[in-house]
C-alpha cells in the first residue's frame, strides 16, 4: 500500500509540480511551409511563424502603455475571409498575440487554439501578412526602456 502511495505522489509531483505553465508543456508537433515561410504547430494548438523570436527574448509588459487601434482587426479579418468562409467559421474563436514596436507597427503574431481542420495554413499565412501590414496602433504613451509590446486580440466569427 505504501509503495502505491509513493508512486501516486511521484506522479502527482511530476505532473503538477514541475510545470510552471501550459507553455512549459508545449511541444512542437509539426512544421509546415507555404510561400517560403515555415509555420510551427504546437501541442496546445498554437501556430506561429518559425522566424518569430520576440516571445522568447522580450519582456513586453509595461503598465503605463496606452494604445488605440488605427485599423480594427475586424476590418482586416473581413478583407481576408469571404462572407461564405466567415459563415463556415461561425462560432469559432481565434485568439492571437501581437508584438508591436514603440511606433505601433505589428512585428510578430502568434495564433492560439488553432484548429487546423477548420483554419488552413494558407489562411493563417494570408492573415499574418495582412495583420503585419495593416494592423497599426497609435501609441499614446510607452515605457522608455521597452522597445516591444505585446497585446492579446481575438477574432470571433458570429
């Protein structure tokens, strides 16, 4: 009986004690390429361009940052997805993180909870390009010591 308790305790500690966050349990499941860009798919449904690096080297949090979107992400989604495709995706939610520079330009994007049976790699690629090109912020104040900022957004198809 004591052996079973020790084994269960070890399993519990290993499962919950050594993982700081969901990201610690994240592993790359596969990579796919389109138009010269390689996208990484992870075990927790995250998809990002392999060339991205800011998430691992930057602490983007700044409590004094205030920004206003110049272009709505909804406008960009409307340009990328046809009305028919938006109808097919109805009820789906696509969260994403964007890294911005201090001028309000989007630099990198990470998509979360991507169901690749519903959203294609081509759509991810086109959406990433459109967001990087057109999704701008007007930075109202920034932290002088920070070069990059991270914000969370989402698209909901209703």
